[in-house]
C-alpha cells in the first residue's frame, strides 16, 4: 500500500518537475545564445545594455508571482523591497570596498545582504498588513513602497573620523574635513562598484526559478495554494494562515531585494526616484500578461515587454502605440480560454507536420542508400 502511494505521488509530481526543467533549459538556452551573439559582435550596444535589466525584471516578475499567483494576494510594494535591497547592498559594497578587495567575494555578500534586509522589511510590513485582503492590501503595500522611496530620497548618510552620521537634512550632517557622504538625499549614492554582469544576472535568475518552483511544489507551497483557494477550509484543517502568508511575503521580498542588489551594481549612480509606484505597476503587468501563477510566463512577459519599447525606438512616433497593441493582444491571448486552445491546437498540428516532413526525408535517404 505504501509503495503504491509513493508511486502515485511520483507520477503526480512528474508533470511539475518536467515543467520546471523545461523552464531551466529555455532560460539556459537563451543565455547561451545571447552569449554567443555577444561574443561574436552580433548584438548591438543597445541590447547589450539591456541584458542585466532583463534579468532584474524577470526576477522581480517571478518573485511577485509567488504573492499574486500562488498566494492570491495583490501586492504593490515590490519596488519598495527592491529599493531596500538596492540601498542595503550598495552601502555594504561601499563600506567594504577597501577591506574586501576580491570582487567575487564582496558582491555575493552584498547580494545576500540586500536580500536579507528586504526580507526583514517584508516580515515587519507583513505582520500587520497581511491581515488585510484584496484592494486594502494593495493600497497599503503601495503606500509602503512610496514611503520607502521618499525616506531614502530624504536620507543623508556620511562617515568621518567620529563615526557614522545620519540625518534628514544635509545641514545637520556636521561632517569633519576628512568625512565623505555616502547617501546624498535625492542625489542618491555614487561610486557603487559596477559588479553586475549578464552571467551573474543569469545565475541569480536561475536560482530564483529553482527556489520558486521548489517552494510551489513543497508542502508549504501546497498549503499556500490551499489558503488561496479557500482560506476558511484551510483554517478549519489547522493551517496557520498568517504564518504561511508571512513566509510567502518574506520570500517575495527577499527575491526582490536580490534583484535590487543586481540593479544597484549595474549603474554608477543609485537614486530612490527610480523605485516609484510605476515600477511596481510595471512588474504587476509582467505577472498578469505572463499568466497569474505561471512562473515561465512571467519571465517571457518581462523579457518581451522590456525589449519591445527599446527595439521600436527607430519609429519613435508609433513606438508606444505598437507597445499598447502588443499589451492588448497578449492580454487577450493569456486570459481567453478559446484563444489559448486555438494556439495550442494549431501549434500541435504544425509540430506534427514538421515531424512528418523530417520523417519523409529520413525514409527517402534510407531508400536511396
């Protein structure tokens, strides 16, 4: 009986495992192709500069899908968690620049610091906020993102022989002659080491995908999906709803902090104004258009919708019009059951035709021989 149960569980998990491995292979193939094109000089400087942001947005979309798609709660605070991770990692890198000289040691630690600080903020915000649902949760998380952005935009941090100075006004800093400003209010942080690269971005995206898929298919993930489907029934069988919501929220914040660390080390200047509510809405658009609960779709949507505006810069007058049309078409295709069935059916027919053609060629070659 136990063997049959184990066999049944194995068969049940096989499609999920296959789906996750397909995503890993797709992302790896895309990375290899882009590396080959880049090394041979077949990628423009415009696309080359977008490679790291593509990884950043993909990580953000996948992480938000854990809250929106798996937990079933609408959160608009992703930009705020990204901001925390970006500033925390940047400050760590600047503080340890002269003590930890090895880049491949300092940068992973900075990424980890950014993720941990973002997760801490996620827990602190999640404890009171996750008791809310629906629009109320969305409004509160959006307000959190705006508060974080404005706090960092007004924050001044410097260091001198007397130690660390923190103020909300530049005049109150009182730095000595040997002091240096690290955070300069709205001007942000300058001199962040440029440690980010497409290789690092790919590794972090792959780690994010592995964490997300394993979390979804784990016991905790199944409990989270049970809460999403029916919270009353889940609570009646003994599931601690607040606990599981908080775990998912903290994981989402941690991954957003990692994306923020990757983002902050890709530019020489880090400004809080970049992490406004428009960024949170953009990430939500990636999740919705890629399919709520669809991890692979989030990555595809993030890549496509980030590339389209840049590729259409040559026709600047019609750029946003075409972008809007693509958004509408993608929304119809992802939300309409008939459209999805039509695509899957016709793709299957096309695949069958191609296989028949190749099969005929192989048969003809064998007959000739």
